[in-house]
């Protein structure tokens, strides 16, 4: 039972991580006056709220009802549709677009990392120490993103060293682009795990 529940919880962490990625990217596009679709922002926010509601119930019950599972699988489909256009078609990204991709990736990874730590607490299983050690790493990097977004939004010149770091972090994300998109395919199997 615990193995099935941990697998399902892991699937929900991954799903909400993708939704977090979409929500943060759209938030950054809005704040930096980049071209964006307000409907996309609302969809991501709504799906994230929907998924979180199920996660909160699951943390107490440690099981999914048939209806919850169906609802989550529908959220996965809608998330896949949104993720299909997460990476832009063009080969060059503006600096604000790079911040959106990097920032949303960091917030998503931070969310997943925290979720795995939480999984250990809820299910009383040992989690690799690396996850605990990464908490500070993500806090520092997301603060950099917050600083950059705030600076640009307020027409201030960010520090050059920090701007250079974004290019490096952006290249890391783009190198992992296929992995990021393919990871989404694992979620349905994790949610329906029967072993």
C-alpha cells in the first residue's frame, strides 16, 4: 500500500511541478511586459489549484478515489497541451524570455525537491540527503530570479554578473529540453500505479 501511495504522490509532485513551471513562466511574461496569453496564465493557475486540492486530500487519506484519478489524468492532458508551447519556436530568446524559462524551471525544480522531502515526512520513508541539501540552493537561485524580475519590472539595471549567470542557466535548461518534455509522460503510470 505505501509503495503505491508514494508512487502516486510522486506523480502528483511531478504534475504540480509542471504546473508550477507554467504558472511562473506566465507570471514572469506578464510582469516583464513580454507577449503572453492571459488565458494561458488563468488555465495554469486553475489547473494548479485543482491539483493542489487533490494533493491536500491525498496527504490525509493516502489514496486516490476513481474520480480523483480521472481528474488528475485530465489535468495531465491539459498540462501536456500547455507544455507543448512552453519552449518558443524561435531559436533566439529575448533576455526576459530567458528569465521566464530559467525562473520557471528553478521554481518547478524547487517545488519537486520540496515535494520529495515532504513525501519522506508523510510516508515515513528515508529520502536521500541531497534533497535536503538542495533546499538552500533553490532558495538562493529563486531569489536571484525574483531580484531580476523586480529590477527589470522597475526599470532598474540588474547587476551584470547576475545577467551572465542567466545565460549559463538558460543553456542548461535548453540542453535538458527533451528530458523536461519527456518526463511528463511518466505521470499517468505513476498515478495509476497498482503494485
